[in-house]
C-alpha cells in the first residue's frame, strides 16, 4: 500500500515538474475556461440581464469542457517520447500510475475552478460563497468523479486514431450522472433559502458515483493498458 | 449455431411476430389509457432485450479483457450493436406512448435520462470500434464494462425516485389477459435477438477469417 501511494506520488510529481517548466497546460486551460464563461455570459442573457439559475449549469459545463481539454493535453505529453511505455515497463503497480495521473488532473481542474467560480459568481451574480464548505465539497467530489472516468478514457485512447474527438464522445455520456448530481446540488445551494438537505442528498450521490467510477477504473486500467 | 438451428429459430421468431398482433388485440384494455397502452407489449420487451444485450456485451467484454478470446470480442460487438438497435426501438416507442399518456414527448425524469445515457454509451462504444483504429477492441471492452454498470440504475430508478414513468411493479402484477400477450412478445423479441446475434457473430467470424487470409497472402 505504501509503495502504491509512493508510486502515485512520484507520477504526480513528475507531471507537476514537467508542467512547472512550461506552464503550458495551466495557462491554456485557464484561458479556455475563462473564454468558456465569457461565451456563456453572452449566450445566457435575457433582456440584457443574466438568466436566473443558469450559473450552476454554466459552472459545471465550464469544468467539464476545461477538464476534457486538460485530459487530452496531459496524455498527449505521455505519447511523446514514449513516456507511457516507459511507465508501463517499470516494475510498479499499474493502477498506481492511474492514481498518480488522476491526482495531477484533479489538481489542475481545482486550479481552474478557483478561477472559474469567482468569475461566474461575478458575471451571473450567483451566491456561490454562501455555503462555501458544502459548495467546495460538491465541486471536489464532482471533479474527482469526472477526472476518474476521464483519466481512464484518455489513457485508453492514447494510441487510438481520432482520439481528439473520441475522448469527448466517450466521456460525456459516461459523466452525465456526475454532472446531473453536481448541478442538482449547486442549484439547491444557490436558491435564496438554500435547500441544504437536497444539496447533501446530491453530495451523497456524488460520493457514491465517485466510489463506483474509481473502483471500476482501478479494475479496468491494467487490462486495457496491456498491449 | 448451425444452419438448421438458425433457420428453425428464424421461422419460430417470424411466426411469433406474425401472431403477436392477434394476442395484443385479444388482450384486455387497460383501465385509464385504453388502446394507447398496447404499445407496452412492444416497448417493455424492447428494453428487456436491450438490457440483456448490454449485460452480454459487458460480460463478454470482461472475458475478452481477462482472457483475450476473440470469440468473446465478437460476441461483445454483436450484442453492442443489438443493444443500440433495441434501445432505439425502446426510445421511439416510449415517446410515442408518452405523448398520449403524459401529454409530452419527453421528460427529464430519472429513468428516461438514464436510459438515454445508456443508449449513448453504447453508441459511443460503436463509434470507438469503428473509428478507433487497431487495438480499439480492448478499449471498447473497458467502456462496455462501465456501460453495464449503468443498467441496474436504469431499472431501479423508477422505484427509487418518484417519476412519471410506471414502476417495476407493473409486470409482476399483470392480469391474466395481458400476461399471455406480454410474455409472448417477450419471447418473440428474445428469439429475434438470438437470431440477429447469431447472424452478426457469424459475419464477424467471417470478417476475421478474411482478414487472416489477407495477412497470409501478404506475408507469403
């Protein structure tokens, strides 16, 4: 168990170190998420004012789209210089590679959310910070669920043709339950008198989905990565 | 499946479908919906067969991932295609019924949403296999396992959440007139599914043989 976590940590550290040198993924994903929010702020307007209740959906869509982009970029890097083959040849637990990459992706998505949430709160006048702890937990569990499926699929598709379009095609239907639960919980929190019980219900659903997806991903990562 | 069994099943299936409209016409009217309810005899069997196809695909995919048997992969792709087909039938018959029974073509309740997601997951399976290039069989197998995990939720969703869709209590409590017609249609759909599955697997096997011959020719 200890070596499993150590391997995951090493993989994540490698990713962070490579990223820290160019910061390409960070800047491009952040800018993309900001552009996304900008497009939505023009799309969801009625009589010159933001549409009520669109903020929750916009937040999760921005997270999903930025996440997809980040996933595609993260594994593109692995493809170059055959890094993934090197990792697979190492005498380590393969699921540990998955967890390491997952942690890197989650970290990037969290950074994106740190920028996107205040931006949407500002542009759509949404009270995201009314219940900060619950909101953060919802976002966190949703991100983990999305990233778990995404990391698995992106790793799977690394040598596939048309992988750029196939990743969203495979990813979005599978992560719709996470989005439904995330948006449901966020909407419950954004109401004038926040419905905390409903938000907690959706949070429980997210936790359940996370456990399911993580378990399935850990099981299937090894067989699909053998060539 | 040998040729004789296949032909026999085909004849049985066709006869069952020819006779099905009579059984449906003889079945009693449901109290609130009347004639409109009778689409139930095609709608529910479509989804039964779709769930069966998804399970078969998921299990075959699991076997393929673990044991790498080509036969398991052929079974997986055949049942995935049929899952999409029968799911499409279910997704068409459902709204046709809903328009009359609920007044709307579609509702975003739990069951309909999850069923649509299931259908889309298997559409994406087919897209991956078609456009993913070599080596996409294993990846698609991983996807199918995730898809299979979705099915129990679709089934129990109507019991867990209050939705407009009828609950799973309907089928076990069917009256005598409806019972016969319903299970006849289920049988007809199952036979149809088996026939199509056998034909598709045979096609896939032949494609594999052609591929092998091609390679043998090239390497000589």
